[in-house]
C-alpha cells in the first residue's frame, strides 16, 4: 500500500470523512453469488481464450509489482466502452469486468491504462467512500462528490504507471470521452488543451459541480503534469529530476478543478463554520446567564458589527429554547463538514472560550456537548 500512497492525489483523503482504510478487513467468506452470475453470462479472460487481453493484464501487474488477486471477465456490450471493479470491499477475490466495446476500442497499451486504473480503485479501497446519493444535505453531497473526483485522479496516475506511456494514457481518455477509434481521431493534444482553457474561461459549471468524475480534459492535463514530476521520473528511472513534485501538481490540479466547478464548496464550508462558531460562542458567553457590555464588545470584535448585532438582536426577542435550537441547528449542519474543517471550527471555539469569563467546568461541559454534535473527539 505504501507504494500506491506515494502517488495518491492529496484531495483523495477518506480520513476527512472518518474512514480509516487501514481498518478494512477482507471477508473470510467469498460471496460467490455474483461470480455465479458472471460465469453464466460473461467470459473469464484467460490466456487460452482471450490471449491478447490476458497479455495486457499480466503486463499491468508486472509493472506495478503487485500480485494479481483478481478475476477478469469480458461482457457483451457493443454500446458502452466501460470497465468496473466489483465487490471491492466485501469479497476476498475481487473481479474486474471489461465490456466488449472497450476491448474493441482500445489498443493493448490503452487497455493497460484502464486495467491499472481499476486495480487502483481496489488498492485504494474507493468502494468504501460514501455515496453522494445517500444524503440530501447539499454541502455534504458536494464534499463527497469532490472526494470521488479526487479518487479518479489517483486511479488515473496508477493507470499511467501501469501502461508506462503518456500518449497512450491521453489517447485512452479521448477515446472513452468520444467513443471514437483511431480511424476518426487526430491526436493533437494541444487542441484538446485549448478546449480545456475554453471550459475554464466559461467558469462554474453546475454539471461539473455535481459530476462524479472530473472532466476528461482536466484528467488529461493532470496526467501531463504528473509526467513532469520527480516521482514519475523516479518510477521509470529516467535519470531526470522532473520540474515538479507531486504536491506541486496537486495544487495545480485543485485550481484547475475549481475553475470549472466554481468555489461553492469552499464558500459553503466557510459559511457553515462561521455560523456554528458564532452561535457556539454566544452559547458559551451565556453560560452564566449574563451578557455584559464588555462581553458584547468582545463578541462584536470577534464576528464583526453586522453579524454580531444581528445575533444580539435575536437574543432580545428569543428565549433559551430558541437559542438552543440555533446552536443545535448550526452544529448539526457543521457535523457534515470535512474532519479538518470540524477540527478547525472546534479549535477556534476553544480559543474564544479562553477569552470568556465564567465557570471553567461549565464551559468545558458545553464544549464537550458541542463536540459530540460535531462528531469529533
């Protein structure tokens, strides 16, 4: 796993959602119900039956230096060029399915890119990531979608290493995006990067904001940048130093994605943090059931006159239950934030708490209650 972690996109971080991949345990019992269905409807890829594809599979595991623990199948689909890795988190022997259209569309090297990409999904355990369709909370959904897009960047990098060729990696993205083969496509990559610049110029795309995958144009750009890293050159032993580190290009990729999806995720997360911090602080100020002029002055200085005076005006027309609801609502909303954002919120709240007079044990008890709502220790 350490080998793959080296190339992982930094935004591909399940820990932000409380998911510890290291705690993942394979099932002791192989679920063969799906395998039975595959054996009856698809062809298992073996050296005897589909030798050329089998050769590509062997090449991938040789280059990645990992054991082939997969079953590979080809299924009849003349419309969709697709690949999938199934039972990634529950089966002790996962399987990868390639459609017939995919095999017909791609050459050997391009197929290696796809196989490496699917193997990476299993190695990184992307199947354990939350499903954006399981929540109606807009902020959480957007954060989950962002994680899913980051997972595709990580998998692309391993696909690139698996096929060992930049042009083949880029051609694969173009073929899968267009459905066209070599007969129709002219591989002038500068033209496609011009298309990316045009996409970025148009600004925020609601479609891309709610997409599970980054634009194929961004993925191509990300692969080109990856080929310029010192880590890439170390892997292929080219004796070149590389122009960037992976951390450098991770920032460039994040900026490229942001140009297309806009900054709603960042803005929304900050608004939620600010809202919870304001009402949580007010709750701490009122532990002793007093809100002196001096304390109001601190509160205004901390949150700005407009927000602070609005909250103070709310106190004048509300009761204890109404305030409690404001606090609970804002912290429940904040509980959907990324782990790092929740920790940032709570650290800021503790700093503010240190400036507030009152019984320390009561302040600690209030902080503990708020941390439970946030879902952090």
